[in-house]
């Protein structure tokens, strides 16, 4: 999937707060390493974007 700089990639939810993870560059999402509802930890790779 193509993404643009600043686009929301993932929305993390913690303590009823939503934290958007945004694209730092235009590119293509090539791999997603988590599923909706998964617990994640600090530093965990959630997805991979190949920059254009």
C-alpha cells in the first residue's frame, strides 16, 4: 500500500488515549508485523515502509 509523508500508519491505544504513528516519508508498506488488538512493547517493529 502506498503512503504519503505524514499519513497515519497505525493508531496505538494506551490508557484510553490514541497515539498516531505517522509516515516519515512517502513510500510503500511492504510488511506489517502486528495485528489489530495485539499488545506491543517499546522499540518493537510494527511495520516496514520502503521509501520512494
